[in-house]
C-alpha cells in the first residue's frame, strides 16, 4: 500500500518487464475503479499528500483495533471457565457498545459468521433479561445462540441422529458423530449390545452414587445443556446395563459396582460436542 502505481510502472519500465493488464481495471462501474480513477486524482490535486495521509490513518486504525481486540480477549478469558460459553455476568456494568463488542469477540473466537446488528441486539437484550427457565434460541447464519445456566452457548444446526443398531464389531464408525472402540468382551459370546442415541425412560443407578434417576436427570445434574443430551452415543448391554459416552456405566437394576470394560468414544467436532 505504501508504493504508488507510478512507482511500480517506473520500476517495471526500467527493467523491461512485461505484464498483463486486467481489462476490468478501467471499468469505472466497479466502485474501487471509480474511486481510483475519478475520485482520488481530484483529491490528490487539491491535497498532494492525500494518499500518504490515508495510509497513515489506516495503519493507526489497524493498530487501535489490535489493541482493542487484545483488551476484549483479556476481559473475555478472565471470566470464562470454558471457551465455548459466554457468561452473562460479562455484560454487567458495561456500556451497550462494550456489550456488543464482547459478544462479537466471543463469536469470532468460535469462528462463526458475525450476526447482523439486529440479531446481535436481540442476543444482547435477551441475554440481559434471561432467567433460569429461559428458552433463548436465536437463529444466525449456520448456528444458534442458546442460553443455559447463566451463559450463552453457540450451537450448530445438526443433522438427523443415527437410528438404533446392534453392535457386533469392536470399531464402530458413527460418521459425523465420531467413532466408537468397543472392548471385545462386550461383543463376544451371547452378549446383545445395542447402539442408540435415544434417552431411555427407565430410572438408572450409577455406581458410587445414591438414588436412581432417569438419564436426562443424570445429564442435567452433570451440567449438560438440554440440546446436547442426545448427541452422545449410548450402548445398552443385555437390557441390564447402559454405557453413556462421557458418563460411564449405569445399571437398570442395582446400585452395586459394575465391573465392565469402558468403550472409548472419539469425536473431533467441538461444535457438536463442546463439553466432551
């Protein structure tokens, strides 16, 4: 940007260089060309240092933006216990402009397209008034902003979950939902091992924990947001035991110790499974 077109042409001419001229360079119906050919020359006739002044101003703006980004990230990370959610308390005692800037910074960190001003305002205003039972759900470009436990979460729009199936091999490819490595002891012999993503209605016991609860209650107690509770594979063994990715083994019948080997779930999509 600090080198003018004239300097480039002089350099090329002195060294007998050849180049290809893009025909669209002189099409002033294109806005950048209109500025370059019709507007900037007039400004430079009146103010010869106009180009250098614009360059200095652009560098200064870029530097100020970098400083602001660093300060916003520092403020964001000082309050986050988990990078995937945005604590609502960050918005407290901030100006509206700072609130919007923090939300934009968080979404940029999630590598999400920035929402429109109206969508950002909707997120900001609803977040400030959200209560424990709020069902905040704001649709943006390819993702959804949700609310859970005094924080905002950035969720993706997901494909349909796989259906139930019997597991007969130790390596199970779940496609977008990851991969399972199942110990051979679970697929050998007369065992019936079923893979599902559906939460069972029966109450389950967890070894080392008191009481029997439905799986959705165990997941809620573990702090798993509602929309993530059906995104982890579940293995049902002989209609007696249940393994839940990230939660371990449960029993349909007893609270005794379960001495079963643990399957392993590999997943690489942090948007689908931000807690695991």
